[in-house]
C-alpha cells in the first residue's frame, strides 16, 4: 500500500523540482500538467478505497432486478473488453432475478469482478457471466439460511479464462491488502466481500492455474411483484 501512494508522489516531486528551470518549455508544462492530474487521480482512488474499507457504507436495500445491474456494469466495461479482444458471453438462466440490494454497491461489486477478470487475461480470452436459481442445501447453507426452511438463492457467476489463482492463495483472496498482482492495493476483493455479506450473501471461489477463475456470488432471492421490483 505504501508504495502505491509513494510512486505517484515521487513522480509529482520530480516534475515539480524540474519545473523552475524548464518552465519556458511548453511541451514540458503540458506533460507536467497531464501527469499531475493523472497521479492525483491515482492517489484519490487509493484514499477512497481505504475509506470504503475503513468505513464501509451501510447498504440501502431496495427491490431490484440483478440482470439490469449486470447489463449496466457490462456496458461500462464494454470498451475495455473490445480493446483487449475479450469475448463476452451471458447466460441468464435465472427466470426470476429479484433481490433486495443497494444498486450502487452491487454495481461496484460486479465492476470489480469484471475488471479483475480482464486483468487476469492477456489479449483474448473469454469473460462469462451467468445467473442461476437454486434452493439446494449447499447454496442455502453458504448464505447462512440452512435452518430447514425453503430458501431460494440467486447465484451470479463471473468466470474468466485467465492465469488462475494458486490453491494456497485462494483462502486469502478476500484478506485486506492481499493481492496476487504486481500492483494494486489488495483492498478491492475485501471491500466487495464485505458488501455481499451486508446483503446477506456470500462469495465462493474456484480456480485452476492456466485455465481460469470463477467467482460465485450467492444472494437471497426475493420474489416481488414485478411492479414493486421495477419501482
């Protein structure tokens, strides 16, 4: 974490020290201006991640359709998928997709998983997003409703064909500051894990080296009247 903040500060300091002697160089001033903005945005992003981790906001739960949030989130990463030549496949097997959720937080969760999946793949590869409904004991127990009552679970799966995660690392992927990347804060998955738990859900991971990773997000399904869920 320290070097993630220190690196942009070093860049800013270096350019600031050179500015007095190269102020008349218009190209240098333009480069300096662009770099300052970019590096400040990096620091701002890091601080926001730390704040979300230290003081996570309580979700405002409302009836909503998961497929709509998924489609919106996929739209936001569409350009990057195109740039990396990543194939996108959707499979909405869940014929009911209504839950109680905070739309903004759920979008944050999906974007985090989509971006991680894209980062795990070099140019090419496939990102698969699917939904299913289940009420089997394993799914129900995973989200803490294994009390013998019928409980339906909506499972959202985000699967990539990237490098995969080592078996020894899988138990730690949601630990704060843990990362398998050479960059990043290691807070993203920790934050989204907390969000899903606040929604009464759970996240499961399966991965195989050189073949890819799948994250399964389990959330309690709630059957609303269609007009209520659309409100």
